[in-house]
């Protein structure tokens, strides 16, 4: 009887199974690794879907980050240039489009691209925000996610306090400018993108800035920005984007022949590998030729675009109208 009660009073080994790795975790002070396939815990204030999306984005950024660089890359470090981005946004819906095309968002500017930028913007936030840098970078990342999803108002709501607190943060000024540009607030976009250029010395957003000047009919400023972009030549793609805007500006001023010459000069040499900006140039050039009455040339250019991408903007309709 005594042995029976003694056995009953002793807890069985099966009653408290020892978690695998618990002893080593206590010795090292680290949490035991989650078993494979286990669901991650949701981040504070985030849904599980949002948590997974953020974790996936961070993993991609880590894979893309070069060795030896410091600072965590966020979506705010991606341009339209800083590609743009970088880098997907929709340009202003106004007559003539973003280049010389119809009132349809056919052109993917570098500000819409997801091209990874250097980590200087993050390092700058870390320097300016100090102890608040982690939260500031999180807010900047949230604003960039909203921008990429087409929610400019949400992005601006997050960015305004940051812009007031850190007026010298080039990454913040850049993203505010792109949000204002996409919203069609060109004066505000000009102010922010000029500040970005002053702070960074980068011409990555000059095609966007040029288009803002063009919308406000500030022709001298368009010309100056184009010269700055052409002189620095950050990349063939960015210069082509600026060239398209410059041609549209010339056409707006009644100088269509000069606009055609500017684009034909870039189109003189066939590219070894066709890129999206080549198709955008062909489309803009085709539109100019069509409006100038050069229908055979316009048709050939639209056919080039269609060969690259048959779903490109309204190229099928444009070709059909020329037959």
C-alpha cells in the first residue's frame, strides 16, 4: 500500500515531457529554434499575411545586400530611379501622358521600378533619428509599402511627421516627392524632389522632376534638368527616360521636329537586348510620327513595340487605326 501511494505521489516521466533543446537553450540563454514548418508569430499590430510579406521582403533584401555594407535595406531605398524606384508607381494622368503618348499610363518610369538603392538613406536616418531610428525606419518602410500598393494618401500620412522631424533626410524627401508626383501635386513634388537633389546630388529622379516642370510649363527648368541628367549619365535607362520627357516638352512647345530628332538620335543604333525603356521610346517616337503625319514610320515603330510586348499599353489599337 505504502509503495502504491508513494508511486502515485511521484509524477510520471510522461506527465512532463522535456522539450527538445530546452536544456541547451537554458544554458546558452537562446530561444530554441522553431520546428520546421511552424507558423511565425505575427508582428505587433500586423496580420499574419502582412507579417509573412514583411519577412519575405526582408529575406529578399538580405540576399541582395552586398557583403560589407551596413544598415538594413528597406523598400524606401528602392528608387523609380531609386528605381525608381524604385521602384511600381503610376504617373499623372494628364493629356500627353508622361512622355508624348495619349492620356493613358503607358510609361513605367524609373520611380516605379523596384531597383535596390544604396544604404546611405538608412545610415542617414540612423544618424538623424538616433534612438528613434529603428521606429523611423519601420515607418519609412510602411510608407514605401503603401506607395508601392498605390496608396499615396496613406504613404503621405505616414511621411509628413517624418518630413517635419527630419527635413534633411533625403530618403524621406524623395519618397514624399514621388507620392506628390503620382497624386498630380506637381508644385509640391517639385519642392521635394529639388530638395532630394540638393541633399543627395543624385539625378536619379530627374526624369520625374522634368515631368513636373513640364506639367507646369517651366520650360527653362526642363532644359536645365535635362542637361544635368545628360551630363551625369547615371544609366542608359535613366537618360532614355529623361530624353522621352524632353521630347514631350519640345512637342508641347510646338517644336515637334526637334522632338523627333532627339528620339531618333537615341534610336539610331539597334539595342543588342531590348529593354522596357526601348519599348517606351519606340512608343513615344511612334506617337510623334503619327501626329506629324508620318504614318508609315509610326506604324513601323508601333510594330516594334508590339513585337516586344503585344499587350503594351494601347499599341494594338494604335496599329489598327493606322491600317
